[in-house]
């Protein structure tokens, strides 16, 4: 149970999850590009925000992504 307190492990896990979400949003953007360019740009923008190499600190990323998620719900992108 000692590994639960390892901060480096949690940072690595968060980086992997960020990368997978970025990849998923990029794929969603490519799929939606043929039908709705604005929605595709929305997904690509969210992917650029969450990218591990974007240089945005993690706390700011979380707030931007939450705001983007609620904007997407309001716009009807996550049906």
C-alpha cells in the first residue's frame, strides 16, 4: 500500500491519462470534421489544452477543461 503515497507514480498516471484523452479528442475532431467544423475545432482545442506538452500548469488545465466541458454541454456537443 506504500505505492499509493508515491507522488511520481500519480504524476505518471495523470500524464498517461492526459495523453489518452488528447488522442481521443483528436480522433473525435477528425471524425466530426466532415459534418461540423465548429464542433471539430472545439474537440481539437480541448485536446490542445489537455496535451501533456502544452506547458499549461495542471490546475489551470483542470479549470479550462471543466469550462470547456460545460460549454460543450450547453452547445449540445455531448449528446
